[in-house]
């Protein structure tokens, strides 16, 4: 299966996911528009500075080509009123780089190179001035120089820059979002018409939920109980704590 990643960087500072001292820096799943979008396409999601990075590998059979996947994500952004840049690429670092540097929707096909200004790839000011003095303005110009010459001149650390523009960046997506709910389900083989038996089953479920909530350090605000009725309808009850 070919790997594929999507990255959204928002334009509105108010939407940004920031780290705050002594606070959980990650939004609860379902509360952030960015997380809601990513959750439609992936289960491996990483909150990053100013946006979100998520693994969309394996969606080709369900949605189509990388371009079609990008259009689907862009549609979800429009639906939720999220303004930002979206990039889809086979490398996580590449997706983030283009989402941070190119406006709109960018799809980097495997083996394709879309030039970026050298000022956008994290070069130090002195190195950038040297390249500009040599008439080099974009990553396409840099790719024309033999790699061994660049590494000999700027050191082995420059390998990271070359890997980045060659879609070989080393960023490994690290899921860092926590769900803010726990759930428990029980499938009955037959309808329960005895109230005491129903209370026993529900009590057993509460025990499981509280054990799981305690294990991951959650407190409880609300319990939602959904009962499947014999006529296939459902009954919903909310218990506020």
C-alpha cells in the first residue's frame, strides 16, 4: 500500500492548535474543526503548530486518486468554514512543507517536484544570501547542483534539506490526539423484559465505563445510554453528572 499524507495549515490564528504551559496542548476529539475534518479520513492524526497532519493512506479504493482525496478534504474544509492551505503528498514532511508554503490546495504526485522559493525551506540567512548571489532562487535551481558538492560545502546536516526537497523527509507522523469519550456496548441474544435483569446489565456497563475512564484519567460529565428496542427503534437517555 502506498503511503499518503494530508496536511492542513489554517490561515486564521484563532484556529491554531497551540501548546500552552501546564495545559493539555491537544484538542479533544470532535471539538476542533480541524480534528473533525481529519477524523473523516484518518485514524492516525497529529496536531502540529498551526494545523494538523494526518495519514490518508489506503483511501484510493474508497475515494480515488490523491487529487480526488484532496478535493474531498477541501470540500470538508469548505463545509466547516475552515480557511487554510491543504497539501497531499506521499511523504509527511513534504505534505507539511507545502501546506505551510503554498496557498490553496497542492497535490504532490509520487516523483513529482513543484518548485518552492529557497526562502521557504528553512535555510539560514547566510546560506540563502550565497545562493541568491549565485542566481539560485528556487528548489529547482538547488536540485541542479550535485548533492555531494552541496554536502561537501555545507556539511552533512544539509542532507536534511536535500531530503526535504526530494520528498524524503524523515518526519514520522505521531498520533497525539485523545478521544474525550469512552463507550461500552453489549449485544443481547434475546429481548430483556425483566427490569432487574436490565438494571444488572446497565450496572455492569457503568462499571466497565468507569474503570476505563479511571484508567485513562478522565472525569465524567455525562452518560449516554442507547437501548435497542424489540421493534428495531432506539431509546436514548442522558445522565448528567
